[in-house]
C-alpha cells in the first residue's frame, strides 16, 4: 500500500472521457509503496482513435495494449530510446484513451527522488516533465499494466482532500506534431514544478 495518506481513486473516476478526468487529476497524489509521492500538477489527455497524437490512433498493438484495457490501470511506454512515460487508462475497455502525467510536485520520499536523479540541482526539477517524474518515482516498463485502483502493485493515485484548481484553461499539448489544435493540456497555475516547453 502506498505510504501517503489518502483514498485511492475508484475505477469509476477513470471510467470517463479523458477530457474530464485529466483536469480532475490535478492536485491528486501519485504515491508509491517505496515512500515516494508527488502531487500531480500537469496532465495531458489523449482520446484514442479520434486523436492523431495518441499511441492508440491506429489501433491496438503489443506496445499500447494496456491503453485498450480497463480504466484505472497504468500505461507505461518507452520513448526516444531512453525515457519512460506513464499514463492513467481512461474510459471503457477498448477505447484506447488515457491521461499522461506530465509533472509532479515532490511531497514525500524526496531523498529517494534526489538519489534517482542525482544530477538535478533543484528539487523543482525532480519531476518537472513526464520522463523526469517516472525516473524520480521509480517507474519503468515493469509498471506497465499495474492496477492503480487496487493499490496492491506499488503505485496508486490518491485523493488527500485537496481539490483541483478552479477555472482552468486548456492549452496545447507538448512535444507532438499532430493534433496540436486540441487544447488538452492542463496544469496548476503558478506551480514551479510544471514542465517547461
């Protein structure tokens, strides 16, 4: 069980349109049984076969199969030949939708995060990007397909009572070449841990 106070989000939370789930994930806590935890401060939504930027746009493959599974699971993928990134699977099984976790505010296990990212000089850079947060949290290929709802496989997303920011405005997603017209990125305004373009 992750070592952070809070209630794991139920499967019904994820079983919705990622455009609804994504902004509601802000200020929730990604927590690990290792003692590491970070408050989610930046997210991006991806909507399956209607979204050319989604890994699932062209259908199910061995790589993206987790995204087509039940909601509430973690989809982890390898990118640029060097980095892991993680998503929460959304909507009903077969939809191929999810939310990319782009940045966290470190709140527990910070020494472990510093050890995992030894070259980082400032704590605000520990989790300020999707590849940085997986490295800091100890997320890699072995975590692809774990159930975030059961909280029995080392990771969960928790509600510890802090509500998402109000009056959020979506912005363009980062690092994509297609689907740039969709303003499906949200972040906590003013938080120094949000990634830089």
